[in-house]
């Protein structure tokens, strides 16, 4: 992997029988990306008030699905779960995984300096775009133990966490593009459907 790594396509993975999804006929976002895109825009999850075993299981399942798809981040709304939960792991192939599980993440500080990365999403397979985001961010969140944590992220880690928090706020990476570029990207994605 390199700094311009983009998310790949994904598959239903560990969510087929997830306890938070009940006995629904749930499929991962890319399997029906247009419905999920609609849901991402129209259902902004509220902050979590309780933290327990089921949430840890959700985080673990999301991490497993993300790693299985060779992704570097995943937000709960991408898999149809309306929770403010994010998982990221930007460890390179030759490195030991460095997974971070977050509930209720919020950006406290962002650098003035911007950095470009090629971004994509399993919700919109086959397309990507170069997006400028702050090079570094400080994020406060509840970790996998339900404790308040605060971390600084730089480079691709910062890009990934901002990308995932966008999903929690009803945004996609292409919302950072001009209207013309966004429309062209969406038109191309629809042709690939």
C-alpha cells in the first residue's frame, strides 16, 4: 500500500447475522449502493449514550469486514447501521495491524495545511477522486473500552478518519468536489452500476 491507497470493493462479510441488524436481509453497502447512499444522506446517526458488548461486537465485525475488503476505514452507516461508530486501520501491508475503534468521534482541531489523497468508497465502487483535507487532525472519541480517548492523526490516518466522520455526518467524499466534478463522478458511477 502507499499513501494513495484507495478503498476497494467489499462483500457482505460478517454482517449477515449481526445482532444489531436483527433478522433483516441486510447486505453491505456496495451490494445496493444507491439505497445506502440515500440512507447516508438522510439518516445522520445520533451520539451513542450506552457502550456495551453489542457495540464492541459491532466494532469487531466492522473491523473484520474492513480488513476483508482491504479497506482502511469503515463507518457504521456504510453497512446500514445508524450508529456513530467508525473503525480505521492504515497499517501498511508489511506492518502489524493498528486498528482503532471509535464511537462518537469528533474533530477537535484540524491543521491549516492541506494534503491531497485519492479517495473512494465501497458505496460507490469503481470511481475515486483526489480530495484535499487537513493534513492532521485531533479527534476525541470513545474507544473500544468505552473510555474517552483523544488522538492526533497525520497523513493517510487523518484522511481516513475525516472520510469516516463525513459518513457519520451524512456526507460522502465527493461532496468536497465542485458540482461539475461531483456530477461527472456520479454519472460515471451510475454507468458502472
